């Protein structure tokens, strides 16, 4: 039997009941945590792990377009007697460029990769922050293009400012012509400019979802009598918004290079990037500089 709505007027919840209703932040954190656990423990890897040199010797050599492979890799042997079929003009956005004997991982990656591309004959232009006072000049050409070396375009000081780097990029494109490839080391090129670059590829050295996973595990390792610090609580809450922001603007990048299988899975499964635009290339080493002691 139906009653008029006037007979169904709900009672206001008691203040104690309101305190039991979880906030939006709490629900969102729970859902993201649940998705992280599901990916880590329930999802089977969709990529084959990178094999060692010994194991790969028994496997047939790959022949084809590397943009279409569905496995992780990090070994590509290029010989000087076989130059590239096309010389590319490449723009690189990197917050820092190696200026010391022990650069960070991302800086070492940028130096190794783009120096090798320049030695192959490609015209590489790096837009990066200037060295700090007292630091020696980094490797690369600073004034004019030199064969076999990246051309470095420095910002006015050591702080990274994407708008200034973009201005240098536009000036070089107007002077020397458009770039065939634009490469961003992580989020060096911000979304405001990245969304209008159709030939942009980004190498991810860490995404916010990975950082949130790390924060969750750190909290799980906290002792029962150890309080959560306000700074940690704040950073964990902020990471939720960073993940949501990345999910929205990562689609603007034409191609994504992940440096691990797990990052590649997150980009495809959580960030919903199509598989054809996610490429897993594991970090390697320059064998000309790092050798086994017995060799």
C-alpha cells in the first residue's frame, strides 16, 4: 500500500550517525587501494619478462616494427656501418642534464639514450635547466650543432621552467624547421603544452600510482604504536588527486615508454592507455663504460 510522500518524511540522522558516514576521500582511497592490491596480487602480467643474454640466445631474433612488440626489451644492437634509414630531428625536454660524475638515474638515462641517437646521426636538441653555480659544463654542444653530440639549449638558470623551455623549443623550430619526434623525460613537458603535440613520446621514470603504492606499503609496515605523521597523511591524500589528474591528461601523449613491466600494466589497466601506445623498454647500461671485471 502506497502512502503520500508527506507521511514518509525521513528523520534527520543523529550527529553521531553522521560521524560514521565515510568521507569522499576515505572512499576514494579505499577504492584505489583495492585496485592496487588487485593489480599486484590478482593480475597476471601481460608482458613477457625481459630475458637474459643467455636465455635470449636460444630465442629467435625479432624482426619487425618495435612499436608493435608485446614484450619488454632493452637490447638493440646498432652498427656504424648501417646508418639509420632516416635522419630524425629530435627535441628532448629534460629537467636536468648530467653535470657531475654521478648523475641521477633519469639524467643518466637521458644522457645515454640521446648521446647514442646523436652518434647514430640524428639531430638531437635538448632543452634543459642550466648548470648550478660551481658545476662543470655538461656533456654536449652548447652553441652550435656538432656531429655526434646533442645540442643543448639551457634555460636562464638552474630552475626548471617549462614555459621558458617551450619558448626555446619554438624558437629552434622556427629557425631549423619542425621536429620529427618530441621526447619528454617524465613530466618535463607539462600538459598545457603536451596536449597539442601530436608526435610526443614520454618516458616514465615513475608515476603517481606507483608512489601511492609505496606510501601504502610504508604505512602497512608502521608499528601498532607508531603514529602516522601529519606530513605522511597529507602526502598520501594528495597522491589521490595526482593519480586522477594523470589519468585525465596522460591520454594526450601519443606514446608512453615504461621502464618496468609493472608500470606498463598500470598505464594500460588503470590509466586505460591503449596497448599500442604503451611500450616497455627496461633501463640498460652503456656497455662501453660499464664492463664486467672478468672481461
